[in-house]
């Protein structure tokens, strides 16, 4: 293998590693957004039931 092929191979490996890292971060972001939406909905329900003095429903 020539030096140019080694450089190309290293660039390919680095590209794959960065691509995997970005995919993992995107998956975590999606999960965090979903959890945040669930928490916001729970807070809204609790605020609404606090105003009407009804018991908080349990999941």
C-alpha cells in the first residue's frame, strides 16, 4: 500500500467514526425531546388539576 492509500484509509475511518458519533447524538436528542414533551404535558395536566382542585390522575 502506498502512503496515499493509507491516508485515504485513515480519512475513511475518521469519517465513519464522526458519522457514528453524530448518529448517536441525534438519537439522544430525539429521546430528550420526547421526554421533554412528556414532562411538559405532565406539568400542564398538574397545573390544570391544581386550578380545578381535582385529584391528579395517576398513569
